[in-house]
C-alpha cells in the first residue's frame, strides 16, 4: 500500500466523524428540523452523496452523533464509578464530576436541542431518553443504592435523589447555552456539581464524609 493510498484510507475512515461533528454544530446552531443534509455536507466539505454513504437519513445521522459523542462518556463513567473499589461517596463524586466535565466541554446542549424538538420527533426523543437519560439515571440510582447498602447513606428514595443530583447540572448547562449573553455563568459545571453534591451529602450521609 502506497503512502497516497494510506492517506486516502485514513481520510475515508475519518469522514463519518467529520460529518457527525459538522452535523452537531449545525443542530446546535439551527435546530434539528431546520438542518438539511445539504447543509451538513457543505459544512463537512463532502458531497451529499458521501453523507448518504455513511448515514441513510438525518435521523440515522443524529442517532450516530449521540452514539459517538455521549455513549462513550457514559461507558467511561460506568467503568470509573461502578467498577471502582472506592467508597460509594467517592464513586458518586467521580460520576457527577465526569458528567459535569462532559457537559462543560460540549460546544452545545443536546438536552436543549431535544427539549425544543421532542414534540416533533418522538422517535428521536425515545432514543435519547432510553439510551442517555434513563441509562444515566440508572447509574446514579445504583451508586446511591450502593451507598445505602454500605451504610454510608441513610435510607432514601434513590430515583428521586438521582433526579435531584443531576437536575442542577443539566439546567445550568441549558441555561449557559441559552442565556449566556444576558446572564453569564462565571463558574464551570464541575464547580457547581461538587458544591451541590456537598450540600446533598450532608443530608444523606450517616457520618461525616471524611470518616467514610
């Protein structure tokens, strides 16, 4: 295989990622419904036919974008938080910090996009809820239940607590991508997440955290 052939092969392998990146930027800027595959192709520097070579339609492209950008983060969080031998409190901190960092580094808000498009695209909404929202919530529930079982946390409703823990991070991420110019946020999501978690832990911990 010549150097030119290798370069072309690498370029071909990179194209799906380049198309996804271009699509996500446009989805954030214009919304899902207003983004056309012609726009995506132009932004990615390829032909529309090339887009169809990898993605059968816009819905498939959006699902691929979720699978390529969000699902790997969830995989890493599960690996770090669930399989760790550290205390439930520390694993909970790890999970929250990982989510906050991922949202903080994102150029847009998928959640904001889904809220605006949910009514018009129920299939996409179902996909997002099942593969992102419920999966994230279930992971938090498992971590909370582990803390209850180990005696670190008092008895509480894991599902409700999972929503309490994640909601401020999610809302702040959406706020940042909606009202940044009118009401800028001067701290990052990780600072907010740890501040909120510290307050919550004082409400659920049986003993002070430093003794756990």
